C-alpha cells in the first residue's frame, strides 16, 4: 500500500472512530421477558438505603450562592404519594416514606420533621413540578429546615416505580433525585390495596391465582 493510500485509510479510520465516539447514547433499553406480575417482592429497607445513598452521592454541589442542601438543618418529609393523585397515599406510600426518611436520618444524622399528608399540604403541586406549597415553606421557616424529602409512586402491571427527591427549601430548587422500580409482588400489592391481615392477604393471593389460571385457560382455548 502506498503512503497516500495508507494515509487515506488512516484518515477514514479516525473519522469513523470519531463518528462512533460522537454517536448519541442509546435511550431505549428493553426489559427482556414477558410482562407478568411476579411472585416475589423487594427488600424495602435495603432498597431505600441504596436510593438515599445514591441521592447523597450525586447531590448537586453549590453553584451560585447556597443552592445545594444543608443537611445539618432539619429535613421535612412526607408520605410517598400517588403520582396520579398527590392527595392520596396508601400503606405502601406511608411505609416507603417512613423508610426513606429513616434511611436519610441514619446516613446523615439529620433531624427529620414529618409533614402530615393532607390536602393543600403535600409538597408537590398538581402540575407535577417539584415546588413547595406555602404551608410547607411556612413550616420550613418555623423549624429552620434546610431541605424537603418528597417522593411519589406509580403502579404498573408488574412494577411500582418510585421517584424520590431532595429539595432546597430556601431557593425551591431540586438538588438530588433518584428513581427505582420495585416488583409488584404479593406483599407490595397488599400494601397498595391497604390489606393488612394475613387472612385477607391470602384471599387476595388466591383470587389473583384463580384469575391468572382463568386467563391461561382462555389463551389455551384461543390457540385450539
């Protein structure tokens, strides 16, 4: 190969490498397997600790003034709310809110102040933006709070998606956030439906199994 041909080949290789390096990242990631409700549940405590640790590790550093979060001051938190209705929660939302708050308290020894969930007091506006209500800001001022821990959940066919954020209450800015998915197993489903007693939960599980078998029989007949 002549020097000119070799130079052209090298230039082409460098150009193709540069193009590959500049290629946009892959956004869509498929979840393999058929979508169906699992028979197992997540460990809520370990998952919450991991989520809070992730938020603290990737929390935004101060950029202009004091727009990060001061975890030496008290932190306001509320129950995890339904993403489709910010005035609604469940046993799952109450448990998840408690678990996230305890995880944050154990990570940084911050003083946690619980915000009672009631209409007009949920720290997320109906538009879905992470903005604090006036009641929340008044409470933050009264207790000299430095941050608010807010979270929401959304139920899918086989998973529950949880979004959790830390908000600077002084400047009303989102400082850290994390999202994770929990399998919609029997324990999680019972908490979402506010089923508390084992007998009621067993009845729910038996009903789900009967429904699943009926669907499988219907599919089998359709293939005949």
